[in-house]
């Protein structure tokens, strides 16, 4: 882990806008406890459309991207001995 200054344009809860050093444009910070339900909702949308149905392949790119970010988040927290801010055992509502 390292510490650096970031430019914070907005610190709105679950939607902070900040620019990482060395980057031209700001990004948005989505908390892990917000990202996890987004992943689950994207999976549910794919299930509603159904594999093999028109639009499914395009739609499926969304949960794949979200799960990529969530898995990176989870492994990073694990590497630093930080627990997850959500329970994966809880059923999706």
C-alpha cells in the first residue's frame, strides 16, 4: 500500500469523483458494498433475458466487467487483511 494525494472533485456518498495522480481525467469511486449488489443485479438482468436470446451476449458484458472489478477489490482487501463490507452468503433480494 502507498499513500498519494488525489484531487477530489466531489465526495458524494457512493459516488466520489476524484483524479488519481498521473491521470488526465477523474474517475468515480464506487464502494465495495455498493459494487456487490450492482454485480448481482446485472446477473439477474442476464437471467431475465436468458442465454441464447437476442441481446444476451451484449448484456452479459456488463456483469462480466462488474465482477472483474469486484474480484479485484476482494483480492486487494484480502491481501491487506481487510474484511469485506458485505456478505456473499446473504440471498439476493
